[in-house]
C-alpha cells in the first residue's frame, strides 16, 4: 500500500488536512472520500487553496492518487461540507472510505 494512500486514509478517518504536491503545485486538501474508478484510486477533497466566486458554494474536487505525491498529514482538522452525503461521484465508482 502506498504512503499517499495510507496518509489519505488516515486523514479521512481522522478528519485531518493533508498537504501534497499535485501537478507541480503544493495544495492543502480536506479529503472526504476515497473511491475506486476503473482500477484507479481517487480522493474527493476540498482544495483549500481554490478561490471561489462569492456566489459559488465550495465543492469537492476529484484528485487521482497517482497524481498526488509527498502527501503529509497535518495537525489541523476539518468539518465535512454540509452538502457531502458520502456517495460516490459516479454510479460505477466503488467507495473505499468516507468521513
């Protein structure tokens, strides 16, 4: 099992933030759900560095685990988005773990 996968599983179960590299940038995520799609692992997470329009509700992005590197668990905790219901994004996705 990869370190990134273990870090994200712990972050989801403990509702803790994660810092990782994604597409060459360092991002901070509040991971809500890990799921499998076509034999690849993904995480649905709130990207805390994303700028939202004032009329736009923050929502979860989907990040392929293979694209995340140097993931580390932070001491900061988070509260799941009120709109999060624990379901997978697509009907054929398979849930691994959710907050």
